[in-house]
C-alpha cells in the first residue's frame, strides 16, 4: 500500500487530454513539492515534472502538473501513442522522514 | 555526461546479505547539492524508495526497511554502496540508484541508472 494514492490505470485516444491524480496528506504533498516520473516499458524512470509544475528541458509542454492542498495532478494533452507508460508521483514525507512514491498509473493510449 | 551504474549479484539466497554498488560519473559525490538514492521496483509493481546519502554523510532510510539497510559512500571511488541484510524472496526487484539534485525548497531524482535485477531464491 503506497503512501501516495494514484489510480492504477488511465486511458485515452490519440489527441485527447488525460489527467492522473495523486492523493496524499499534510505530511507529504501538503507540505512538500511533488515530482512526476515517466517509466516507459523496460526502462528506468525519467523525471517528467518537478516542483509541482516545472518541466525539465526536453519535456514537451503537452505535459503539465498542478498541486492543490494534499493532492496533485498530471495532465497530458494531445495524447500520443509514445505516451503509453507508467507514471509515478513522488514527494518527501515529513512524518516518515523519507521519500514516498505513488502506486503508479498505467496509461494506455 | 552524468551516468550511474548499478552492480552486484543477480541471485542471492534467502537470509543472505545483498551488497549493491552504484558507480557514478559526470558529477562528484562531494558536491553539496547532490546526493544519491537507492530505489527498487519488484516485477510489475511500484517504485519504492529505500535510502539516500548526501556529501555531508547525511543518510535517510525507508522506515519499513531501516533495520536491514545500510548506505555508505566512497567519494574517491565515486561509489555509493547499499547493503540489505536477511534477504527474502519478496525482496526480488530491480534496484536503481538515482542522483538527487537539491535546489532551494525542492530536490529531484534527475538521473537514474539502468537498474539491476536481483532475484532472491534458494
């Protein structure tokens, strides 16, 4: 059971917009920034969004992040087949004094 | 060019101790703004953070695994070592090391190793 809660799956058709939620608590998302990672099949995770809504260089602006209270969201617009991957949210947890990941969301395009 | 590479046994027996090494290049383990985490992923399951270490030797461990983990570094060799005692089949996973970059009020795992699959079986 992950500390951060994500839906196990999401789906969309090419061109659509999808959102993936990440629910936490006051000790993690509520008081710290959220990062999102994309994991393509058979590969290591890759940083997708950091500090709630910032994109590293090279990440398309189709990807966006937001945070409100103890929840965060990842939005992907103009869905493409290459976006089919697992997506994980992550944050520091003050109560645990450690990093926590969500359970991951498998996106099917 | 920043790279991280995990190395260690592919197969360990139950109750044995696992020792994994992360060899880094392209940055220094003495850089105050950079640390290294170990993260694992059982087959078909989610990522799980295990531990991290920073240049000032600050260490932090997963609460649930703290009693079994030890993280250390050898700056001169550019290596971070993780040991996990009393291995069990449920510890079968791909183990990743990742660089942590700290900036102000946030930090990120910006570079990851390719991962190494460790199987626990007799």
